């Protein structure tokens, strides 16, 4: 087991405990005494993106295998918060807060796309809208989703795509987007979650029976599984939920909570690429949060228990909430605390594939639940050529073998190999 290293300030502790390849590390802030949070993890955990407090305001950062670096900041920025990270860790959605120059409204919110090669790029709201607020970025880095504000219509769903002017998607709040940017999820004003696609527009995601409202928080990279939370009736009791696709539409199910009756609150924050692993938190009646992980069948594992099962533990440190999971499921990050006062960001790395990121996508390329079929082949080549998916369907991205290189001949070869019943190389 590795050595536990403590610095002079308990908040700035740099700790590492390992067993084999499983490691629990605390993520250092930019300045001693600062606190941090993680909002995104790259494909296999190589980079983590988030924000950390400094004496000059919040700053967006990347952690790369133990080192922390600032992404910089636009001119006159007060707070700069990373809201989402691409699968390669080379692009991010950034929220910037700066003081207005008018006495009537003290705070101005701006949205930016940050790229490793280009730095900060300002994102404009749709015409006659203001205060763009980014919430997430697609895994391929091409789409950012969030909200803008219309003086007459209120909050509006907004999509920013590379090379295309910002788009108003209606009166709801997006929170996450799939790997290829085709599926967007969030919530509306009717107490329901929302799953939006270009082909079908908004589809309402209803709460389970016995619940009065629901919010969709995250979508799997393949765009199929949606997670969030729902409020029981009568409340206030919130429980993590997931929506799964079927031939008849999306079916909702509540995720397991601890058996003790003291546990009243839980929520899902993120999930891996194929939706088989979900992370979030579950609270007890005293308000003590516990970082949690669920599998797609709804069963629960507390992450401190998971860490202990690998012989990994840090005395006195509590895993409070899991906020992000890598697409391949082997890295989980979140927030924790020492006692009841000091907080810190943490990352649990080197977990066994449970399961790993699938090397190849499903042969149901158009995700209509009918496969194998000729239409999957037709849609695959249409999308490969830059065309649209067939009407009413939502196609997977063209990176069929999930090696982050596309388009390439290997995607075509692997598609036909799997179609013929073979294994993904």
C-alpha cells in the first residue's frame, strides 16, 4: 500500500493510497486553502477538468496525472468555471462571470468554448437573447448546450455547434449532451425531464409512479440512457432515477437507496459511455452525503465501500459525492471532506473495467431497436458520407470502434465484422 502524504494545510493535502493499480488521490487546488470540483473526465481518465477557488475568483483547471494547471481566463473575468470536458480532454465548456458596467445588473454571464489549441472563444446567444449559460459539451467537442435568456420568453434552451450560429431549441433547460451531440437532455417547466433530438425534437421523460416531478441531469455517451432525480409525492424526498429505451419508448425506474430508513435523498450526476455505470450521491436524514455508484439494474454500491474492497482507504476522509465518471468506467471523481469542515476533490483511478468502454458500438446503428437490418447499413454509409440519419431515428456516431479516430477504413471494416457476427478487434 502506498504512503499517505500530508502537507501543512489539511485542505491542500496531497494524498495517495494504492493497491495494485487502484488509486485514491486528492486533487490539489491552484492555491493553498482553495477548494476544487470535477465536472468532466477524458476517455480513460488521463485528464480531469473542473474548477478551483483562488484569491482572484474561481478558475478552470485540468488535472493530468497529479499535476494541476490553470486554463487561463478571458479579460476582466471574475469567476471562470469549467462546466464540461470533451472525451480527449482538449475542449471544454466554460462559464465566465464578470461585473457589468451598468448599475441595474451587477453580474454578466458569458459562455466560452475552450480548446487546447485555440484558447477561449466567446459564444454568442441567439438573436435578441442574453446571458448565455453553458452546461455541458459533447464528447467529440463539437457541441455545447446550455441556456440563454429572452426578455419576453424567459429561459431558452441553446445549442452552440462548430461553424453554425447558436440555436434556440425552445423553453426548457439542457444539462447534458451525448458524445456526438445528437441527443440533449435536461428538464422543462412541466415537472418532467426532456430528451431532445434533431429528428424528434423534445420528448418528455416522466417521473416514476408515486413521484411528482423529475429532472434529467446526464445522458450516456451513446445517447441511449438518461439519468437524474425525481421528487416523491408527498415530498420533499428525492431519489436517483434512470430512463431506458424500449421499443415502446422510454421507461423510468428509481435507483436503489441504502436499506436504512434514514436515507431519504439520492441523485445521479453522470454515467459512463454505454450507461452501464451511474454515479452520484445518496444522503441520510442528517444531511450526510455518501458518494454512490449504481449499475444499470439499479443496484447500489457506496464508493467508500468499493474503495475499501480494493484495500484503499484514507482515515478521516469521507467521499461525499461522485460528480463524474470516465467513458470507460475506470475513473471516478467527486468531492469529499475531512470531518465536517475541510473539503477537497478526489479521484478513484485504475478501477477494473466494470465494464470497459465497449470497443465497438451496437450493430443497431440507427438505434431503432430492430437489428440486424438493411437500414442500419444504409444509415451507416449515409452518416459516413456526411448525410443524415433516417427519418425518426438517432444514429450512433461514425467512430464505430470507439478509438477516437474517424472517419477511417477501420470503422467500416469493424462494422461489417460485427454485422457478420464477429468480434470487435
